[in-house]
């Protein structure tokens, strides 16, 4: 149910969804800053302490930057997703040409890779619009996933009820 609600919100208000992603990134950066600072002062070597302090300061700066400049942060996150999609797409296409793969597996790897490459190109061309499109795509995915999870849970419930009828037992009698 939560996935359905999140999906509906993301599709209805993609701007709010992008803002939420930026805020979640900032929270993540602040948490990393705290954990790196804690690691710095748990170490007994100066080099390790300085490394973790530097990481903590970088994470703190990233979190503050995300909150102070949410627009550019959304664009940077979209570019990051675009690069990731391009690279994984290229690897998936390369995996399609491995030896010993069946034709269906090759086609699946190639198709998945081409879709990833297409996503990377589209997001890379216009990352400003891509952030909203990414939020909308996330929303649509969440709606489909939430509906699938609900259908699956109903089917699992039916299987459990049928199994109880077949065995003649109930959940209370097994305790």
C-alpha cells in the first residue's frame, strides 16, 4: 500500500518528489558526516583520523550544498543517474555477447542494456527536465510494484488458506 501511495504522490507532484530526493540525499550526507566523524575519533592513528575528518567535512559540505542549492543538486543527481545508466547499459550489452548464452538470454541482456543506454542519453540531454521525468518514472514504477505486491499478497493468502484446508490444520493448532 505504501508503494502505491508513494507512486501516486510522485506522479501527481513530481516537483515535490524531486525536492524529497534532494532532502533525502542531504540527510544521507549528514548521517555519513556523523559516522565518519565518529570513526575519526575512534582511531588511534593520526593519518586515519585526518582521513575520516576530511570525509566528514566533505559529507557535511555536500549536505549543506544540497539544502542551499536544491536545483543544482537535483540536476547533479540526475546526471549521476544518467552516467550510471549509460555505464551499466554498455556492460549489459557487452554481456549479451558472452559465450555459451542462449539466444533468449542474449536478447534479454541486449534489450536491457539498450534501455539503460537510452535512459542515460535522455537524462543526459536534458537533466533539468530529466529530474522531473525520473520522479514521474519512479512514481509509475512504485504504482506498478505496489499493485503487484498487493496481488501477490492476496494470492499468498489464498494459498495459505487452501493449504490449511488440505491439511486440516489451522494456524492456532500448530502453536
